[in-house]
C-alpha cells in the first residue's frame, strides 16, 4: 500500500481548517436560514456535510459505500462537535499508510488524488455556504481558493450544471460583489454557480 499524494492531503487539510472555523459560528437560531445551495437550509446542509465526511473517510479504505440511515437529530452543538470529530478522522485516514492509489465509487475506480481534490473542494465550498448562512461571510483564503479553482473544472462536468451545481456566475459580477471578501474566493464560488446571500435571508416555510 502507498500513501496518498501529499499535495492532495495538504489541500484537504487546508479545506478542513477553513470549514472548522466556519462551523464554530453555528448556533440554533441559524438552522432555518437558507444557504447558497438553493434547496438546503443550514439544517439540511449540516446533514449533507455529515454524510460527505463519512463517504470521504471510507474512501481511504478503498471503497465508498451508500450512506447509512441517519439517527435522530441531536443538538446543534453536538452536531457541530460530531462534524469536527469526523473531520479529524478523515484527515487521519488519508494521512496514514492505508490510503490506496484508487478508490472504488459506484463501481468505478477513481484515482486517489481526484477523490482528495473532490473532498477538498466540497468541504471548503460548503464551509463558505455555512459562513454565508451564519452571516459571518468569511471568504475562502486566497491560496486555497486559487488551488481549488485550478482543480474545479475536472470536478464539475457540463451534466452537473442544473443538478449538482448552478450555471457559473459571471466573474465580473462576483468580483464586484466580493471586493471586501476576496477575489479568489469569489471566482471559485462563482464558477460553482454560487451567489452570496442577502443579509437577513430566511428559508420560506414549507406549505
């Protein structure tokens, strides 16, 4: 067995560090707030992040299995604590000698570095989503955002537009809107079809 490529692990670590800080700002009053993921409130996004961390950690063992049924929802502080613990487990799994050269996902063999790039991209951008929902709006650090922008085109296919991702936000719009929030961060989230939330946004009640 071989170790995962160091560059991929470093990128993952930086993404986890950024998202760790964003999660520290979450409190119960934020759960019904919208996120830049149009169909998810912050409550739903936290559940998705929990599942994603499990999947990416399993990948270090060579195979990603379907998500298991979710237990009854815990308190916000417990959910955030669980996400932090799972983030540590994820980094540990990929830093150790068990990491494989490829990972089997839905019957396909995916190169380890590709999966690590996908994990770092998803974790960092969902951290940005969380920061938007809590109102702190901390941008993704420029070095991390620049590197993720380089790998993003390989992660997002045309068929993903309109399903997993919206159409890209024009760079000139993103740059103007994010002047105080980091141009590199704006370019990355704009490429993934994300727009910053308006202050005080809330999720509409389900009828």
